[in-house]
C-alpha cells in the first residue's frame, strides 16, 4: 500500500495527540530520573564489590551489531488505488528499509520513494494468511466480500509475497520474482527487525537499563504486570508503543465505525489511520526525549559525584531495610512461590535450557566448520587474493543471515511449548525472548571469530616451518573451542536467569500487591532520610522478592545442569539481585578458568607453510 496524499488526521487531532505525548512524558520522566539514580548506584556497588574469579574467555568483538546490506528488485503494492509496481529495495546495515523507483535512482543517490525503520514488523510469506489477518482487523465487516470493490490482492495472486505487518503502522506489501529471492529477502528483513528491536536489551549502559526499568514500573502502576514485547525498539519507539496501546481502544471505538469502505479496503484505511497516529506520537516522543537529553547527561554526572562518596552508607541502609522487609513478607512470599511457582519452575527451566543450548550448539558446529574450511584452504597453498577472500568470509560469518539461520531456527523451535508454559503467568514477551537467544548466538559467534583470527595471526610467522605452523594453528583451534564452551556455558545461565525473572517476577509482584505493599509506608521514612533518589522502598521491596526468586532459580539450574557442572554453574551469576545480569562480557581473552570439559574436537592435520602474519585479520 502507498501513502495518502495528506494525513487522515486534521490539525485538532494532531494537537490532541501531541498533548497526550506531553502527558505521558510528564508522568514517565520522573520515574526515569529515579531509575537513573538507582542504576548508577547499582553500577558503583558492582565496581566496588567482589570481582568475579572468571570473566569471559573470548575476546569481545569490536564490530557493532548490524545486518548485511541487501538490495534488489521487488514489486510493491502501493498508490491509490493500490497497484503492483516494480521498485528497487535496499535494506541498510542499521535495519532501515528504503525503496526507489528503479536501480539507477538508488545508484545516482536519488531520494527513495519511501523508507521505514523495521522495528516491530512481522513478516508473512503467505497471501492467504495475510488476507485472513486483514479480515480480522475489521471483524464486523469481513463476513461477505462479494460486494467489495475490486481487490488487487485477490485479482493478482502473488507467488512469492513478502507482507510486512505492524500493529500500529501501515502494512508494506512486496513480492519477489523467485522463491530464492523471497527467502533471501525474508532472512535479511528478519535480521533487520531483530536488530532494531533489541537495541535497548543489548545495552549495558546505566541509562538504557534505567529506561527499561522505568517503563516496566510505569506500566506496572497502570496494572500491566506481565512482561511483553513493548520494550522492543529505541527509547522513543518504546514510549510510542506504550502510548499507542493506551490509545488503541478509544481509537477503535471512536474512529473505526466511521471509516469509509468495506472489508479489506476498510482494513487498509484503518492501518493508514494508525500509521498517521503513530507518526505524530513518535515525533512527539522523539522530540521530548531529545529535549531531556541535556538534563539526563547532567543528572548522570551529578549522580556519579554524589553517590560514590556515600555508597557504603547507602548500601548498609539498603541491606538493613531489605532484612526488615524480608522478615515482613517472608510468609506470603514463600506461600505464593510454593503454591504457584515451584511446580512450574523445573519445566520452564529445562525448556529455556534446551532452547539456548540448541542454538549455541549450532553456533559451535558452524564455528568448527568455518575453522576447518580455513585450514583446508591453507593446505592447498591458495593465492594471497584467494586466502584474503576466505578470511573475509570467515570474519563475516556472524552477519551471514543464511548461515546463521541454522542457529536462529533452533531458538524458535520451543516457542509453542514455552507459550503454553508461561501463559499462566501473563508473560507475553516470547518474541523478545527468541530475539535474545538469537542475539546471544550472533554475539558469541562474533566473539569466537574475532578471537580465532587474532590468536591465529599472533602465532603465525614466516620463520615457522610446516609442522610448527600446523601445531600452532591446532592449538589455536582447540583454545578457541574451549573458550567458546566456557563462555557459552556462562551465557546460557545468564540467559536463563534473566528470562526466568522476566517470567515470574511480575507475576509474583502482582500476587503480593494487595497485601504486602501496604506495609511499605512504614519504612519510607528511613529511605527519605538519606535524601537520595537512588534508594526507594519500592525498589528495595522488589529486590528482596527478586533475590528470593533467584535463589529458587539457581537451585533449579543446578539440578538441570547436573552434578558435573555444579562447580561452575553460577560463575558470573551472583545470587544478589543487583548482579542478576551477570558479569560484563567485554573482557580480553585470557587463559581458561573454571571452564567446562571441552569434549572432543576433530583433529587438525599438519598444514603446509603458512602466509606471513597479518593475513588472518578480517
């Protein structure tokens, strides 16, 4: 579908929407400020606390997360009335999709006909499924289509469609020329959707963590306790989604009955209206957060100066209040966990473990195969040009959507089972969970590739003869696989703990809400006496519940991992709730510490003399 010549919203409606955005920001920003303070306190306490005995073994890849640029001809349904028309599409490395009238327009630097950030979209490759979705958008008028206006989607069957559907934006309808082109575009677009969606989840910056916590608390105060996919996207996109969900019921009630057209034409008109509303809200949220940025920068600097000198006193107070709160709520909390959580914890733990284990096992297989391919090419005495090409291909493995699809598919397999297991707890964030597993697979692949290339380059020299070079490269391969197993084991445990908390913590908080929170005001005076927004009684209350829940999760993880893995079961995973995200992964490669048994690896055969150092750098 194409865009309308003008917005379906008049000036008054746009003004009203901007007012709604301003109201959202007035309510949200105070919570954001408070969570910035709490996030800085958490960061400082970790810096000053006991350091982990074992960090990550792999080097952290310096390449930023991205998608491989993809471009080519497609046809698009657009215009008024909509028609299938040829275009030239380009998927940028930052996950933004652009389309041009023809290839030359793109190559000459012309302006695109249209563009969109892929945040929040879902890809459908079935025309029938997409038409069913359109019918469901306006169920009161989708019964009889015999009297509808001519529908290009029905009159022109599409063999290789790519329908991009969004809950609050205009749908994008494309078609590829072949099944192979459809598949390559689908994989590329899925990578762009995930890249745009997990930008906040991938960040360990205090501001990003504070923002996510502030959104959770804001929605919690509105009665939305269950974790869902509202936090996919940038900060402005997240706030836009929050407000769009609030506005949607009124929009449906007030606007939908007055839309012109019937059936699918009416559904298209509805998506265009939502798109216009979304654009106004997104622009307002972006402007508001940009205006807040200077204040946020000053606030972060001021918090660092004021919290660090008093951190010991604040942590002692926090520990004392946490102890009193734990004693007060222990009875109801233990009862809730025993009756409603404990029975489900083993199956959820095992399903999460199976999901992430399968995805990372696929990564290890691809990694070993990639290293073997390099060895095979080196045995054949390739030319410098050919070798550089193979090294480049190896370095690009994490960003190859076709190759990595093997790993990503494993992360998807348990979606249906997980949906059934977590439904009783109001968890609706399965897309975020799957994206998280896929991000983890991609990051570990990138780290392992970077580690292999650097260690191999360091150990190779023109002074080595064939046997010495072969022995050195064999050691590198074995070291990288050992490091990968160590890091993947730690990453699995962090992943499981994080998502167990996302599944169960909001549910437990909702169950305790009526009774336990009534006792919090009694302790509010002690917190207020500190005079710092970094400590709140509600934050300490949630940390107490999180800590008790993490103890149960850790016990269950030890059972699931087995006795042989208990010694390293929780490395980088302190039971203290402030350390729930695990240790920082950005460390340099180091010797194996507390690593799991590496298992057996295929033998590396002796190689022919190797090229000069510097060749194995991507």
